[in-house]
């Protein structure tokens, strides 16, 4: 992925007037495919839940909803930082964009720390990844999503480093938009996952 662009607002606006797709068509294909895969995961969870709702309700009572809610706030905050960074880039304020992009990346790291604490707590209760169907799906879904958070955080922090260095090339605005869009997808997927796995009973 090329380094992010810190071009002027007029150049970006000109691109948008010419009908350039934010992030490029490739990133939208990737995001759409990823969302469809997670849709299958969510449908699988719902199917197993319907097969044994009692076991799922009992298992769900053991997960910490407060941690899940805190993680939701972290990702939403990270998305706000990333979107704000994009606005600063379009205004040519690379220094402000760098700070905001760094904060977005840190929000992802804090999410992962929180998630590891949650997993350790469940393991301390004697729960394993194969305790029952609920926890098989719980660890699978949160683990795969966690991998997305790792990738997204790494991309945001890489953008932070590049913005700090002041590097800028014409095609890189597309990379910056694509990375930010990926982070927004990570956020949306978590909101659905949190509602389905933590709240719906």
C-alpha cells in the first residue's frame, strides 16, 4: 500500500468531481467480500443459537458485557479519529492528521488489550474454546475480528508514521481513504458482533 497523501483540499476536491471512488474500486470489493463472509458467520451463529437457546443463554451470561461495551466505545472513538484525520489531510494539515491517525491506531491497541483481558478472565473461569457451541463461536468470531483489528491498527499507525514524516505522493490519498474505510468496516462488524453475541438472548 503506497504512503498516504497530504495533498491540498483543492486537489482532493478535484478528484471527487471527476468521479473517483474513495479508496478505489478494489477496496470496496474487499470490504464487500469481507462483510459477506461475516454475514455467513453471523447466520451460522444464529442457526446454532436456535438449536440450543438454553445453553447459549447460560454461556452468554458468563461473558462481560461491560468489557464489550467499552470495546465498542473504543472502536467508535477510533473511527471518529480516523475520519477527522481524513478531513485534516484534505485541508493540508498533515501534522494534525498524524496526531489523529495515531490516536485512531491507539484505540485499536486498547481494544486488543481489553479483549485479551476478557479472554484471560474466561480462561480463569475454566472456560475453553471448545466448552460448548456458544464459546466455540464466541472465540472464533471475536478472534477473527481481532485479527482485523490488528491489521487495521497496523495500517493506521503506519499512516501516522508516514504523515509525521511529511511524505506525500499523488496516488497515496487513495491508500489513506482505503485504510480508513477498512477501519470503519472493522467498527461496523464489531457493532453487529457485539449486539449478536453479547446482548441478544
